[in-house]
C-alpha cells in the first residue's frame, strides 16, 4: 500500500486489501471490533452463496461475542483475538472488493483457502470457549496444553497468507473491460493523493547519514541506496528528509514513495507503483510492468519503504530479485528502507555502502525530546531515554504520552519498570504507534519463523544483560554446549540480519547486544526451552572455572565483560533448584571476581550456602567468601561471624588450608577494628597452618598482614622486615598482586621514616605491578599514597592531581571508603593552600561518604579535619565542638591514635582561647594516649605543645627543659624544638643562641622540603637581625620569608613578613 499521504490503488469503493489492513491497524481496538463485526455481517449476507464464506463470517461474529467474556488479565489471548480481527478484516474487505469487481466469479477459485481459514478460526473459538468456562478446576488442569494451543494458533494466524486475495483482485481488474464514460455501471474515478508524504517536521542525529545519501544522489548517477537498521531507528524519516531536500528536488523533479507495509506480493507492488505513476486502469493490462518501466520520467527517484515486508517472504525472493533487476534504469534512482542488515541482491548498490542506523547518542536523544515534547527534561525522563536505548521511535512515543498529560514521567517510568516495551504506545496498535508492535514485527517475521529454533536461540540470548562476545572462539565454545539440532551460527546470522542484535564495538572487545526494549520484549514474551537454559548455564560454569586466579591477564580479558551475565545465569540456576557442588564452586569464583573488581555481590553466594547443606568443606568455602564480601562492605560484625562459622566448618572437614584462610581473614577484621593483639595472634596462627598445608602464597599473605600490625604499632623495623619477606614469598609464588601490595606497604614504611624518595619509588613500582595484575583498587591506593608523598614535599599541584585521580579510580571500583579518604586528603591540600571554602566542602563531602559506608573511623577523621578549618577561621566554638565529636567517634571505633589527635587539637583551641590550664591538661592527656597508641611522633608533638604552654605562662625554665628533652626523639621533632628554643631564647634576650637556633631550624626544614617551616624560621631570623640592628640582613630575611610564605600559600605568614619589612624601612627612615 501507499503509506501515509500516498495514493491508494483503487478508489474508496475499490479499496485494496492492503488499504484495509492499514485502516485496521491504525484504528483503536474498539473501532477494529466494530468494523470487523459490520464486515462479517455484510459479507455473510452478500456472499452466502460462495462456499465457506458464511461459515467464516459466522465464526468471526462468535469470536467477537465471546471476546468480552475473556478476563482482561489474559493478555496473550486478547493479543490473539486482535490478530484474528485484523487478519479477518483484511480478508473480508478483500472478498467485498472482488465481489464488486467486473469478474466476481473468480471467487469460486479460493474455496480451499477459505476452508483452511474456517478450520483455524474454529480451533481458536474452541480455545476461547474453554478459557471463558466457569469450571476453574478444568481451566487449571488444561492450562499447560492451552498455552501450547495459544502459541500454535498465533503462528497459524501470522502465517496465513492473504496474497491470493490481492492477486485475485488485481487480476479481476486487469482482465475486466473498462466501462464507457457515463455508464451507470462505471467504476468511480481515482482519487489520487500526493505521491510524497509530508516532510518530517524534525530529524535529529542523522545529519551525517543524510549528507551521505544526498551526496550519492548529487554525485553518482543513478544512485541506489539501502537504508538499513532495527525497527524504530528512523529509516523512513531519513528517506523522506532526503526526498524533500531542495537540492534533491531540483535535480530529481519526479520522486515517488511507496510503502510496502501490507503489500503482500510483487504483483501488488507493481500495482502500487502504477498508482504512484498515475497510470489509469485502461493501461493496466498484462504488460503492466513494461508500461511502468517506460513511464518513469527522466531524473526520477523511487523509494520503497518497509521493503522487508516483501523480502522476508523467502519463496518470493527470486521473483522480487528479478523485479528489482528491472529497475536498473539509467534515469531512475532507488532508495529502499528495510529492517535488518542484509541488502537485497540483484541491485548494484552505490559505494560506499550506507552503514545501518544505530541508536542516537545521549545528547541527540535529549535534543530530540526537548524539540518534540513540552514536558521538562528531568530525572525520570533521563531514566526513560536511557532505558529505551535512545531509539527514535521510543523517544517519540514517550513525548506523545507525556504531552497527553494523562501521566507523569515518574508514573511512566514505574510502568516501564513493570511492563517495559508494552508501556510505550499512543493509543494505536500499528508499528509507529506501539513499541511492542514494532518489536514483534521483527521477532515474529518470516525470516525468524523459518526455523523455530532461531527464536529459541533469541530467547536464550535475551537472558544475557551484557550481550555475548562476538569472538569466534566464544561462539564455538557455546556451540559445543548446545543440544543437537540447533544451528547456533546460522541462527545468529539470521538474528543479526533482522537487526534484533547488533555488534557493539564501544568496549575493549566487540559484543553482540540487544537493545534494551528488544531484550525486555523477548524476556517477557518468548519461552526459553529448558535444554537451552541448561546449555547456557554449563557454558558459563565452564568459562569461570578456567579463571580461578583473579590477577591473570587472560581472565581479565573475558570475565569483567561477562560478570553480569554470570550473575543472571547462576541466580536462575539456584532459583530453579538446579544448583549443586558444581554451581556452588562457580558461585564462589563469581563472588571472588566481583570482589576483586570492586563491586562485591552477596546474593549468589547466599543461595550457594543454602544449596550445599551437608557438605562442610564447600559450606566453609562459601561462608569464607561471604565474609570477604561483608569485609569489603564494612559490615565487620557479619564478616567476623562468617569467618568464625567457616573456621568451624573447615575444622569439621579437616581442611587445614581452609582453616588457615579463615583465620587469616579474621586477623584482617581485627586489624581494621584496631584489635592489634588479636590480629597479630591470628596471623601468627595462620602462618603455622599455611606452612602445614605447604601453601607459600597463603604464608606470604599472613606475613604481609603481620607487617601491617607492626606498622600500626609503630614497630617500623619489624614491619619493614615482614614486608621484605612477604615480597620474596610472593615472587616465589609468582603473585604479582601480592608483590604489588608488599611494595605499597614498604612505601608506607619509608613514608613513616621520612625517606620520601624511597617512598615515591615504591609507590610508582606498586602502580606498575597493580596495573599488571589489573587491580584498579590497588592502583588507586598507590596513587593516593603518592599524593601523601607530594604533600610532604610541598608539591601541592602534584598532590592535588594524585588525590583526584585516586578518588576517580576508587569511584570506578565502588570503594566508597577509599574515595572518601582521597577527598579528605584533597581537603588537606586545600587547607595547606589556605583555600578554606574548598577544604571545608571536601571534608563535608568525605563525611557524607563515610556515613554512607557506615565508616565511623573515617567520619571521625573527617570531622577532626573540619575542626582544623574552623580553628583556622577562628570559629573556636565550632572547632571545639568538632574535636569533641571526633573524640567520641574515635573512642567508638577503638582508635586510640585518632582520639589522641582530637585531644591534642582541643589543647590548641584552649591555647587560642588563652585557657592555659585546660590546654596543659589536654596536651598531657594527648601525650598519654599517643604513648598508648605507640605513636612516638604524636607524643613528641604533645611534649612540644606543653613547652608552648609553659612559654605562654612565662615558665621559661620548664619550657626550655621540655624542648631540649625532645631534641633526640625524631628529625621532625628536633627541627620544631630548635625553632621553639629560639623563641625561649628570644624571650630571655639570648640573641646569639636565638640566631643559631633559627639558622639550624631553617637548614633542617630545607632538607625536609618543608617550605612553610623554612619560611617561619627565616622570618624569626629577620626578627633577630632587627634586634641586632643588622638592617640589611633583616630586610633580606623578610623578603626571603615573604617569598617562601607565598610559595606555601600562607597569606597570613606573607603579610607578617611584609609587616616586618615595613618596620625595617621605618628604622631606615624610608617612609
């Protein structure tokens, strides 16, 4: 038929079969019922003498009557009834048209066809009667067979070919003699409609393709273009946009557009072309094709839209190919649009070939929505656009439904989540009004139905949310698991040709994917045979069984892109009661991979625990893996319980190795909870068990964790020895990941010792190894540690870049705690730069993330840093409240070290408030806590702070005693004490000793790359020179101090130096 805005083959009284089909499809369901009922009544009366016509019309009327008795929840039955009504309206209208033709006696030639249709309708009516029955028990008993019958009759209706009516109708008109003008029996004149439908109001995201097609028609002659792609991609819109382009119209004055939708045969298509060329009935004889070919004007374009309607009918392809070869005219350009990726043969298509249309980009989809729809582009609209894979047809339906105002974007999203593609329609049932209808046309088309097993393969692929690998090896592997009789590669070829899957090349390797609406339709509608479900399960179980090493490069080339598929396959196996030890081991590996890749999943392993009751060793392994998931999520109570349960089960099964791994994991929990003695005992026990089991890799991991305990206890020498020993064992076991972690921890040792160059080299080496073992999470921590080195070296730009990159990687790995830590460190960078707004925002963001991940310790550290911001801003009440809150949280998380820092910071607040007694009490309490936490550095700082209190109280002898007591403790403490001693000497007017102290402090700070410390020391030197009246040295010191404070982003320090410079100039009378 000729599509929207096209001429029909005959007038209203001589409408074609295809026109009736189009009318039926575009009407609402209610109109369809009324129209078909009237047609059945008219045809039954007018053609009662024709065999089987009255019987067909009668059964159709009975189906319409019983339709109202079928429960509305029986969606599949109502879909079948609608199919029957649409097909029947086509047949009844066709019968009427032939009866009104000059050769209506030809109706006797279709007796067998009508008898066959009557038999199909009788079977359907019996099925409906059984469903409408009040006998509920009988309906339940027969439900399974009824579902089978439903599928059978749906296919029979789909396959029932109405070509015979169209061909009969055309033959009747061709062979009939035209009536003389003015005769009462003359047929009404033709009522022609425009040859071209209107130009599309809008086309977005197809500019490149449009330019290519127009270029072909302007530069090549004659151009022949096939516009391919899945349903709803905008093929017709692109074709019409090209045909209405002014440059094309100027070159090709004659442009015809024929829709092949509802055109069942080549003969019907020829009739449609004749109509488009305005050929009168008198010229439509047996030489009609020759007449058409000679009637195309010079510089013409013929567009055949929805050509798959004809091409998908395999028996017709030879005839159709011959017809297309006749269109190779020197003055005729050709455009066809069709679903799929396969171009018809017998046509010399213009080069380069136009690539099949794909989904729009996200930006184009939003632009299309904003142009089409008056509804604002907000959260639920964005979700809908992404859910429909930005298919143009789906977007236009969303716009139409929202503009109707009957529901909000939120309610439409809710319906999409429930029924998906069925939720998108604008009241009609045709392919352009209903997304489900559009998809069904492809899924149930002739090419797919040619081998029912192809639809079964499609149902199997629809299980997989991440599609299937397009590598030949993967396809051959799956093929091995399929039952006999399934031709997987051939089925895949067919599915690709009708564009139900496409090759996605955006990732690291190409994958066969379904668009979301297509996959949702198939999952909801198609029935997957159990033998294929078993096949896909065995394929994925075998796949993951090959990759037990989470660090192996060959595993990382395959498993990450299959993780979601594995989840679905394994969950379905457990839910179907088809688990067991094999599925359990696959579940363990799957959960381990999900944890290693940074997104730990517990659902699969939880099902596995229930499924392996009575197998203690396997149950122990499952509980250990579940504990590891809890550990990653920060659920430490659950993790500890799982590891304890796993330990009991492995002891029961006499599995030494299993028990060793459980105890090692328990030690990790104790370490995170700061129960360092318990952690050390656990790792020592795990070492013994791993040695007993001859597991060098397990022993290496235990020793590595022992090193972490020693580092937390400030037993730095023992920590370094442990990490060096663990590195040897990991190399011996060829564990790149283990070695990377050892070197990372060695870097932390060097950082603690202030060996910054060694620390930097270690973290850079760890980054290489973590990349080699595909550990994004490990790399994130390495980069974060590099940021700490840069922070110590006052390389603030490098530090900022490192923390931002680490946060990005932690976010990618779904490690909320790691991301929060990086953002907190970013806040410290901003604090050093005196960017207090940015620092405060960073610490608040980090606080939110730590609360989100239930990390009390992390939240405590963030609030502690917020207190430092408030202290810097002189918001002393807020600072005091923050440090007190942080102290409570650190106590709650058993962090003695954190609480010590909070109490120390409280002392600083009291010092600013001149509450010297409270400050003294706080620093003494903080020193005690730092000693308890084995933090020599922290204890030293508190002793230094006490010296500051005594200095403020003018107890100079006590102050000097505290500062000199600290000189040998550590390098950083020594340099601070030298500076503080300088202040004592300054108070005592011992200027020579002040000068010596400040010069020594400046040298130390320079060695430590501490720009701020060096600048303060030089500033103090300037004060000494001013007291000595050495004005040249004082001026130089103040200028150098100002420069260093500027470099350290310390505005206040720079201001003080400039103020001191002013004092020098005043003394020199340089007013």
